[in-house]
C-alpha cells in the first residue's frame, strides 16, 4: 500500500501527479494533481491505492471523499486527441500534467510524478517509478484522473455507441476493435495509433465518420 513517506521527507507542499489514458485508441489523456495540506486522513490512507487495483465503486467513493475533505487540493488537466496527434502521446501526457498542476489552488514546492520522466512544472519535481503504489499523493491523483476520464468516455459513448467506450474507456478491447471494423473511425480516435491507422488505411477515406463534432478535449 502507498504511504506518505516521500511527502513527509520533503516537509513542504507536495503534490502528487498521475495521468490516465496513454494506451487507449480513443479519447483524451487526463492528468490530476493532488496535494494534502494537513497530511492524509486515516480513512483515506487506509483505502487509497493505485487506481487500477481498485473496484470502480471504490474509486468513485474515494473521488467523492477527496473532494469533500478539507485541506485536499485538486487540479485536473487534459490533452485532446488533436494535441496527441500534434505532439505524440508522451508529450501530450506532460501537457495534461502541467495543466493539472497549474490548476491547483496553491503552488506546490515539489511535484511527485508517477513514472521515470517529467515535464517542467516551474518547481522541483521527483520521478517515482510505480509511484501510484508508493505515494499516497500520487495514488490519490491516479484515482481522480481515472474517474474523470472514465466519466468523459461514458459521455462520449452516448454519442458514439458503436465502440463500447462506457465499458472499455477507449482501450482496444475486442468490442472496440469490432466497432472500428464495422463503423470506421470517429473524430475521437487517435489516428496515429497503429490499430486505428491500419483500419483507416484498409478502409480508405470513408472510414472517417463525417461529423462537425470536434475531437475530444
């Protein structure tokens, strides 16, 4: 289980940052930043973990609790499909992280980033490989980012029901791939990703849905 060791070692305002959505074939990449001003309350410390290890219901409950707990600061940022295409997925995830930190109500003295590389936040940053299983701040950020992105994909699924995004959040599941083969590519698909690109090449220009709707952001 993650703990607060890294945050305590610094002793100042420390924000944990994590992103969700680097692997899917569709939708934005979303990042969250979470900062505990007065430490982590026991009920959160006992439950927070890497969002991938938590059941959806538990993630939702933690998301609500984080937003309702005093002295918990939260910032959320995203990078759109267009930005993913323009910059590549790694740099787009960094853009989302920078936006999340920039939306915190207070500026952190240190940012703990899940992974082995980090963008420039305008303050010191420390990379923590597997950080969502090590740092409570990063674990909290992973929960917030996961819930926000899943909700966004559920909303998109209402307009684009063929791909099962309400169940797969844009990842390349068999249902999603079958929808791509049967219905072509939506404006929310990442055209540079291999699976999407191959389907577009095989189907020709008609594989792109005609729509005035803009790519997800």
